[in-house]
C-alpha cells in the first residue's frame, strides 16, 4: 500500500515512475485536480513517453486504481493477520479489524479510501472506475467474511461489516477523531462477535 518516496523514483522505469507519481498525486490531491502535465512534470518523463505507456488519462486512472487495489488489499490481509485475525470467526478477528483500521487511519498520508474518492469524483462517467471499485469492495468484503463465524449469516454479516468500515473511513476522512470512530466501530461489531 505504501508507494515509494519520490527520492526512490529516479531509478524506476518510466512507466513505474508515472504510476508512482499518479498514485501520490491522485490519492493526495484528487483525480480531477491532477492534470496529465503535472504527472509528466513530476515523474520526469516526456509527453511522448507518457502517451506510449498510457494513451489517455483514463488508462492512467485505471492503472492507478489497479496498483492501489493490489497494494492495499495485500496490506489489509497482512494487517488483519498481524493483529490476530487469523482464526475464523473468533472474537480476535473482529478485534484485528479495529486494530487494522487504527493502523491505517493513523497514517500521515491517510486521505480516505481511494475507491470511494474515485467514484465520488468520477461517478458513472468512467465505467471502468466503477468496475474496479466494485471489485475492490467485493475482495475487501471477502477478507472481512473470514473474520466472522461460518454459517448462513456470514455473507450478510460481512456486508454489514463492510458498511461499518466504509462509514468509519468517511467519518475519519471528514475529521472526526479516530478514537471516537473506532469506539463506534467496536460497539457495532460487538453484536457480531461469536
């Protein structure tokens, strides 16, 4: 999930520099606020090189979201495990979720969910963005389901936990104190603990 710092970009191939630059700028400043010329300038490539790798801004946006998805979902799974979410349907699984969210929300560069932000900015104007975001949320929900007790309710409960996580992300992004948000998450998840 953690992009390389700009000081480490100089030795990367041009496509990777463009992707790292876009990731940083799109996530921090927004997709619409970040023009192609800025990505080109900050990545240190030429326009010709940019368009050789990304024929349009939409191609770059999709590559950014795919990159973000791969990094974030890998980080999320590892963080859940690191915080004790390895047992299926155990109380520690849901506690691991709270600890994982605390870790993410506490990052200096936290600016919400890249997928919520992208859909919010672009809506249905770029269908590929919606598809990538929906797939991301399905995979996240799948990881959350593992934390819940097996049974007929697991899929529905995982959807409910996903809504809790999404709400927590937005509340923290809007400036509500992390501790208060996580307290609310714990209260909501308490009803799902085995």
